[in-house]
C-alpha cells in the first residue's frame, strides 16, 4: 500500500529527494514518541530493578548508585529515539527514491 502511494506521488512529479524527505518525515513522529516514552520507562525500570538486585544479595545500594540519570542527560537519550528512527529509515527511503514509477504503481 505504501509503495503504491509513493508510485502515485512519483507519477505526479515527486522528485527522488522529495521521496526521501517524505519517508524520513513519516518516521519522525514515531522516533519522538519512542524516545519520549522509552526514556521515562527505562529510568523507572532502572529505579525498580537495581534496588531489587541489591536486595536479592543482601545489599542496600546507596542513592548515588541508583539515581545515575540527571535531567540534562535525559534529553539526548530521548532524542536518540529520533536518531535511531531516522537512521533506520535511510535505506528504505533510498529504495523508494530509486523505485521506478511504473513498478510502484503496479504493486498491490
């Protein structure tokens, strides 16, 4: 379905550069949401698992060991989701840009 949509756009005059931009833009929201959800979830999981691991061997871990993430470090981690999504979409975007219009339109 997506290949056919790209074929229609290319038939209407979309350039390869515009095709790459369209594919990369479509993953931007997914990457931002993944970073925004994944980082707080990971920090919460870290805060639950690490003390449980310490308790299982009879240790009480100090707060300096558990609270290792600071606010300034979390933003680059969240933007990592965007970076991973963009890098992951580069290869399919190149394929879509090189695809022949007639082939893409015949795809069902």
